[in-house]
C-alpha cells in the first residue's frame, strides 16, 4: 500500500473511532483500524466485534494494499502531524511508514488477514431519518443505563420499534434499568416512508458510537436486517449486532392513570435537586418529595453527613403526598428535556412519576419511587 491522504479528511473519523477500537475484546487486532486502498480512495474499518464501521475517503493512491495499524497511535500521529498531506507506505513484515519530507514514523502493524470481517449486508429496507433528530433520540435514550456488569439484554439494550397505523407513523426508542424507563418518539409525516418491521434490541454502547457520526444537518438512512441494525451515510456505514432477548411490556407504564399534572420550571427544579443531592451517597441516595398546598418541599438526610431541605412554590392543590426518589434520575431526565417547563404526573407514593415537557410529549421518563 502506498497512498497520500489529507489530514482534514481522516482526522475526524479517527477521533470518532477511538470508542470502537478502544473497547476491550478477546482479540488484540480489534485495537487496530484496517486501512485499505483502492481506485476510489482509502477505506478505514474498525470493529469491537459488536459494532462495525467502514468509511471511504479521498486519497492519492500509488499502490493498492491493506494494513492494520493501532487506532490510538495512528490518531495521535495524524492529530499532531505538522502538514496537511500525510504519506502512508507499507514496507515489509507489517511495518508502515508514515510521514512527509520532514517527519517520519515507522510503526509496526498487525496481519491484516486477522482483522475481523465487517459484514456486507444486502437488501436492507432502509428508511430516512433526520440526522440531528436521531442523535437527540440516542442522547435521551442512553441517559438510562444499567450497571456496567449487567448482561441482561433489556437493560443493556434500547428497544427500537416502528408504530404504524392509519393516522400515525412513529419510530420509537424505549430503555429501562429496572428503576426507570424512558420513551422517545419521532413522528413521521404521512408522506414519509416508514417500512413495517418487528421491534429489536440495539446495544446502548453501539448507539453511543453511532451518535458520534451523526451530523447536525441532513438525513441518514437506517434499517434492520439479519439480526443487525445498519446506519448508512453517503460514504460511511455502521453495523451493530442486535441483542437477543425480550423487552418488558411497557405500553401500560407510559399511560397516565389519573393523578395530578404539576408544572415546574425545569431549570429551577434542576438546581434545587442538585443542591439537595449534595448530601447523597451510595448508601443514602433518596430524597423525600413532599407535595402540599402550592408547595414542594424536598428533604435530604444522610446520617453520616447531615441533612438539608428546600421549599419551592408549585401549582398543586391536592392531598399531601410524600414520596422518596433518587434525585439523580430526575436530574438526568431534566438535562435532556428541551422545554423551559416540565410536567410531573404524581398519583401516589406507590406509583411511578411521569415526566415530560409541558407541550411536547415525544419524550417521557417514568421514575419509580423508593421506599421511605
């Protein structure tokens, strides 16, 4: 392989690939990126055996070839390279020369034949989705995360489904960690194509990597095929292997069943929770929400540190209710809601709290109470 690439063309992709190539697997080769030259330019591939990436970029190719090189080291070399044009040359025994007239690196690579194959999936029934909107869906969904060592599919995955009826077309993502659940909807216009299909569990960590490649303008194509979730851009494609397992029946949980809708200023409520969570610890995570006549009182008690309390005026005139919640769940939810006002739906001290924007219900968070 012998080619010259422009720093600006490959630096952004090498930066985004660190999350894939930096993930621990049983194969050392997955810490590498695969570089392959052809008449159309240079193709960069990466995989962690669960998420695969492939992108093609402009290059001046003098000789075709394929090399595997450490993703972190290549990124650092390109990032700090003093000129725009970078020369790549495979020498022998998997050694790669990187440089120009003044700077030269000799980096030992690995056998490119050992690099796991990125599947090439044909016949995908793609549908188009707004790139920025999809990125926002992922951001709101991955807020809910389980323990790092949890291997239950419905905890480490995000359930994606398409809801199609005579009067609506919705692409939905739902996630839970057992103590809370979030639902994010993207409504499609009547003339937009949304092909039907079964729901699927997509690994959260794979969707996090997808989010890094989503632009703030334009559209991206997504589809499901042969136990894979595929995201396709003009010159890049990401393929995520789907999880096997069942997602809990959630439809009944996201429906309001009476109770009271309490409007709150999102920022004021968020800062109140931050102050009240200062005394929280792993052993004492809960704070008590007390709703009474036009007032919310939050109390935080930690026997090892002390206690705190704060009042906030609210539009509430029902019976007095005291409920304990983990404030972290509320703060993470409030951080991804775009509206200035939020609605808390409170039923009783034993029922979950539903949180959404005041006017936009495309995002809904359900938080279970703790025992007082």
